[in-house]
């Protein structure tokens, strides 16, 4: 793949230096409009961000072999069509914005909850994504989605230190010590989210930031504004139809209307099988079945989730939940 220096394409003093960071330049370069969005993002994550094919496949919810084939096809298309990769000028940036933001978001989510390994978080990926997001918000200050993505990441990462205990055990949102959350980060993220949500047409990152702000600003888990969250998820489903979004919405439905209502939503998702192999589907189902007192079914779902989980911290958490169901004092 040929990456042409900006100076070869533009006169000195034009907008060749509009993107000052080399990594961000290359991400924009990979997001070439001649490629499909999935190919753009996969190439950037693989070639620029250094993620493995397995990690990228996990982000896209497809088998590793499928993602490897997509990357190979994208490279072949570049060669066959003689697509000259060059750093885009300022006028071309908006057309590549969504692809670049998607790359940064997936880099962050891969670091926030690592799909494989012994640690829940890959700090280097989270920090790299946060740096790129700040650059994007500075580079394109009038783009609400750039602010929305930055807000989402700041708000999500504000509780990093409370996501596990001193032994590395995962702590659920309801168990975390909110007094240890980074309040300065929450203030910054909430302000950015509010700005992003003022856009006439609100995008997926702005809405996700609004969801993160509701969680971050709730005084306690019990006092979370679940009605507001459901409204946000309804808006997000319209703006960005996704089975993962619908799964998260099902959890909120369960908080408002009870676990059986949430299970009905999950049954609908299971019927179309778009989340086959997605570890969080059986994990969420297991938790709702546990809350509904259906422990035999919950155990089966926990076992299914464990079979799909390669992160050791998550496996330990799910295994402990499964063991609790077998004890007389287990959660009921």
C-alpha cells in the first residue's frame, strides 16, 4: 500500500499540515472513500493502531477468518485499482470523519474491556484513543460527533479505578465506589456531551455520550434515571440501528419493568441471531434469569457466556456468578 506524503500532492503552505499528528494523518489516509466503511476501519485498526485480526474481528462481531478475508480483499482492491493513498486535505476531512471516529472508538473499546488476556483494561490503548479523540475535537471543533466521542470516552474512563477490586475482580456499576470516580473528568465530559446534543441532527456518539452522562451523574445506582436512559436508547436505535444497542436497551427495560420484560427483548434478539457468538448476550440473559429466580436456566446461560469469553477477568466473574447459583445463599 502506497502512502504518499502530503507535500507530493499539495503546494507548500496549503492545508498539507492541517493534521499535525502522524498517527491521525494515517488514520484519515486509511479511511479512503473508495473502500467500504468496514474495510477502512479494519485497515486503520490493523495497520496504524496495531490491533490483531482477532481483536478487530471481536470488535465487528465476526469470526477471525471473516475479518482476515475482508482485510485481504481491501488490500487487493487498493492494488488492483491503483488507489494512491495520500493524506487528505482539509476539504476532504468531513467525508472521512465517521470512519476516523469509528476507528478511535473501536480502539478505545478494545482497551476499555480487552477481548483477550488477563487484565480487564489495556491502558495503553485507552490512552492512545483518548489522545486521538482530543486531537479530533481540536481539529474539527464544529463537528458535534467529534465532541460526542470525546465526551463518551472521558465519561466512560472516569470510573476506571473502580471497575475492579484490589484482587482484580470485576465490580459491577452497582458495586462501584462513586466517590472515587474522577469528578473533574465527569464535569468535562458532561459539558461536552451537552454541547454535542445541541446539534439539530444528533449522531450516535453524541447520544452515547448522553447515556454515559446519565450514569456518571447519578448519585447512586438505585437513583439512576432509567426513564431518561430508555429515551436515549430509543433515540440511539433510530440513529444507529444495532443489535448491540438493542441488547443494552433490553437491560434498561429490565430495570424499569422487571427482568421478564428484559428477557422478552433478549428473546427477540436471539430469534434473528445477529448476536450469535457475542459473549454479552448470554451474560446479560443469565443475569436477568438469575434476578427472575430461574436459576437452572441462568446457569446454562452463564455456562454459554463463559464458553465465549477469553478475557480472564470476565471469565472469573462469570464463573463466580455460576458458583453462587449452586449455593443456598446464592443470589436470588
